[in-house]
């Protein structure tokens, strides 16, 4: 009987340790989610298109406007095209449109 009580005590201790670790991981996860949420602010403007939000970034004051739109595989056109449009923004008005499903635009069907 004594071995059974000892084994049960060890199992309870291991279970308590696992529960404490899971609780610590959960709390850590919630803290990091809150910090990340602050980083997820749109860089451009959010405009409504057919009832959905689309992210559009503008830069520059030129008389002519260059519109940048991505093809497939560009996760964040505003950031991906920055090295190009930053060179052109002195002479042109730059507009970067993040299609639905990309960047800060809504994901739609």
C-alpha cells in the first residue's frame, strides 16, 4: 500500500507541474499577443470597397500618379515596393493598393 500512495503522490506532483507550465505558457502567449496587436496598425488608409476594407497607401505630391498593385505572392505590397516608390515619390504621387487578401486589406471570397 505504501508504494501505491507514493506513486499517486508522484503522479499528482507531475500533474501539478504540467498544469503550472501550461498556465505559464498561456499567460506568456496572451502577453505576446497583446504586444503584437499594437504592431498591427495599418500603414496606409483603410477605404471601404463593396463593404470590405482595403488598404491604400499614398506618398508624394507630384502631378502625375503612379499606382502600384501586386501580383500573387506579395504579402505586403506597401512594404515590398517601398524601395522602388521611395525613389519616385519626389517626382510623382505614389499610390500602393493592397488587394483583398494582402497586407492590411480584408480577406474576401
